[in-house]
C-alpha cells in the first residue's frame, strides 16, 4: 500500500486559471506529485449559482480523491467562496484548502494595505467573503465583478488593446480613488497582471492567490505529517473535462514549457 505521504496533491479549477496556483506549488514543493483537474466542460464557474458550484466542486474532489489525492487545493476563488464548507463536510477525511483564507491571512499581516480593491467573478464578489473578511480587519474595501476577464484568459488573450479596454471599463473608478492594493480574487486574473500593472502605472500592490495558497499548503502538509520527504522531481498529471488540446496549448504557453499529456476524463 502506498504510504499517505507519497500520494499526490489534487488541485482543481474551472479551467486554466488554477495553473497560476499549480505553478507556485510546484515551485515551493517540487518533489510532491501534483494532479491538476481543469473542469473545462463547465467553465466559467463565476456566473453560476452557489448550489451548482457546490455540486461541481464535490464532483471534482471525488475524482481527485479517486486518483489517490492526500489533500485537495481548491484553486478557484469562486468555489472557495461558495463551496468550501460543503466539501469539507462531504470529505471529512481529506484536508481541503481554498484560496480565500490564505490571501486574507496574508493581508492581515500587512499594515501598508489600507485602501483595497477586490476583483473577482460575479459569484465570488456576490458572496461577499472577501469584503466581510477584509472589513473586519479594518480595511477600506471596494469590490468589483469582472466577468469578461475569464473568457479572455481562457482564449489566451492577455496582452491586447481589447484587454486594456475591458480593464478600463471595469476599473476606472479604482484608479480614480487611488486604491493602494488590488486583490486578484480569481485565479485566472494573474495572467492579466502585466496589463493590470500597466493600467495602475505600477503604483498599486497586486496580490493574487498563488503564493499565499502554496505557503498555506506547505504548512498544512508539515502540520499533518503528509509531506513527501523524498528528493527529486514529483510527477505531474493534467486532467480536463473537455477541450484537452486548447488546454495543453494555452496552459503550456502560460507555464512556459510544454505540458505533459493532458488526459480527457
Ligand atoms: N478561476 C476561478 C476563480 O478563481 C473561476 C473562474 C470562472 O470559471 O469563472 O474564481
């Protein structure tokens, strides 16, 4: 029987966005086996209701657990905002972490972030999770749903005048009130980071889910004695529910290396 430590880490998102979290996990936990699931048949999640997302998240985790996952990372803000309690109750034996708590925890440790803009999908912003958590830290919060960002990223359109126009359409008032921090409350949005930095003239601190979540995962593995203590490079597998070829192409471009095979499930 494979010892629990040697089992893979399961990671999922609606599409390629969670690769931003995958990349950071790979960076700080190189010897762990990482199994990534992109639910590309049902992307986007961000315009769907919490009930539907809970069902999708449960199915994704059931698949990853079936592949042997020892822990699961919900690399999706929409699912983290709406489904975390539900999936923790359904899978009480599997440690599950989301992306919202680690970002909030990180911001609670910084006193130079006072005037914060939060962007995310319609469902994440509608859930109010970031707003209430950050307001309780005494921060000033402005929140905005940016539903056109995800399809742009899924199409691989990340540097283009069209992107600049959409950013301006959503975020002109953030620039006007001079936010000091921008929370990318969707794991797809870091792919738009260069365009967002240019839009805010490099004057705004931009934080996304990747580093805080990877650090939280490392802490969780250490705490629960589940770290894979072998040296060497971990295995990686990518699963999608549709459109494997476009995931391989755009995901590979984003990770800066060809993806090993992408398995259609
Ligand atoms: N990347 C996901 C998130 O962080 C989901 C985006 C979507 O599918 O709408 O919210």
